[in-house]
C-alpha cells in the first residue's frame, strides 16, 4: 500500500479492512462484486460504499481521496438526518 494512501486511510479514523478478491469471495460467498470496490459492514451484511465504476472513474490518488471523503460525508449527513427524525 502506498504511504500516501495509507496515511489518508488512517486519518479517516474508521475501521478499514482490505481484502483481495479471493479473500472477499471466501468471507462473503453470497455477495457478488465487481472489483475494485468498497463496502460498509452493517451488522452481518455488507452495503456497497463505492462501486468499481466510481473508483475506475478516478484518474489519480487525489481524485480517489476526494471520492472517499465525499462518500464518508454523505454517510455522516445521512446518519444525522436519521437521528433528527428520531
């Protein structure tokens, strides 16, 4: 893993686990995925976080960082809205 990417991931202060395709298939045999992609673990299940198309659309590491940051912000806003409804 590139040092710049590693620092970025660690700075997000989120639990992250990287899996190769074979590891993913072994741990989640019922989940079909196009790689590269990112999932969020919700209970015992997974929810697509960033699709392969979104990742492949980025042209460099900086664009990937922006994409990940935007997705995290969307989730945080979604959670805030849910809390307001309760």
